[in-house]
């Protein structure tokens, strides 16, 4: 028999820390409060609005900051510790600054076998960053993702949570070049165009303004009706 393995539980985990200044400047706080009010009003209990409010402050800063955590706590009558316990549970809430576009390469087993690992390696070399890092121009943040739930279209790359299916190292590098150059790209399915990371965060928050814009029905003379 092999020797038993003992786990040391006497050493505590490092404390969770958020960066950034706090509190928000008065004008930023006022704008966030105006956006947060209708979101909170949708819920019978205000604390249920925590998830969308975390997306709202992430839209403001590009990641979760000390000011964002304190804003959510004050708005919902929670403690910063309560907000932090939720913010650190979900991987969509980021604790590091995020570029204009968040590029996630699926490296779970199936995508990895089909070429996901090769795609990630190519993008790291092509962009000069490691997973979790952002390009010098602030355009792209690259990350390795544990399953994008699109195994039948692997290898899959997601940009700001939109799918780009059946990728190869070459197509992924070309996609990254288009994003950095500001050229329009179209996801494989779903949305017809790509929002920035912060715009997507406002959509996920259900914040006023961008939601209505995204849902606006277009009418053209040629169609003579709704599209």
C-alpha cells in the first residue's frame, strides 16, 4: 500500500482583494444609481438583483473593483463580504482588467483533442500574451475556458460570450487580427454583430439604454415592415 496523503488545512487561503479606487466619483455613482434603480425594482427582494448589478459595475470598470463591490453592497443593503462571496463564485465576474474583447478558447477534453490546445498556443504566440493577460493595446484579453457547452461545434472560441465555431489556429489568429484592427466580425450563430465586453456586460445587467437599442426593430423601405 502507498503511504497515506495528508492535507494541511492549517494554512488559510489568501484573502480576496479587489483593486481600484473607492468610492466612485459622485457623477459616476449617480449614473450607476440611475441605471441600478429599475434593475433592483424588478425583484421582490432587492438582494436578488446582485448578479445583474455585478454585471453593471463590471460594465463600468471592465472588471470588479473595490468601488464596484461597495456600490453593490450599499445599493442592496448587503455587506462587502456578502457581495464578494458571490462575485468570486462565478467565473464571468472578472478580478483583473479586461480588454475591449474577451477571447476565450475552449480547452476541455473534446475541444482540446480537436485542436483547442493548438489554437490557444497559436494565439498566445500570435498576441504575445499568456492566458489571463491582455494585449498591450488593450484590445484583447485571452483566456482558457473550461467548456463553452458547444461540443458539437468544437473547437470553439468565444468572444464576449458569442460563439465562433469550428475554429483552427489560422482562423482564430485571423479573428484576433480583425478584432484588434476594429474590423467588424460576425459570430457563427446568434447575434449578427459583436458588442464590446463592456457593452455585453450592460446587456447582461439589463441596464436601460443599450437593452432598448439591441431590441429595436428596424424598418426599411424595401421591406416595408418589421425585421
